[in-house]
C-alpha cells in the first residue's frame, strides 16, 4: 500500500490523507488546499484509480491526466 501511495503526486496524497486519515469533508479539503470542491473530487477519484491500479500491477506509476 505504501508503494502505491508514493506513486501519487503530493496534492493527491494530501487530499487522501485529509479525507481518509483526518476524516475531513471535500469542502474542508478544498479550503485547506485552496482549490474548488469539484477539483478535490477529481483529484481524489484519480488518486484512488491510481492506487487501485498500482496495487494490481507490479509497476506503480501515475495515471495520465486528461
């Protein structure tokens, strides 16, 4: 799991830490990261996809940005 998390960029990792580690809402995360709530939702969704993919594969790496 740690290896999968290291494949994330710092903003993705921080968003997951705030939501899942500190039980913050998306609104609170948006305020803390100074971004929109919609952007938080996208960052978290992409981060979770990346972690899931990396846990299934031998070679971790970030997802391409759309």
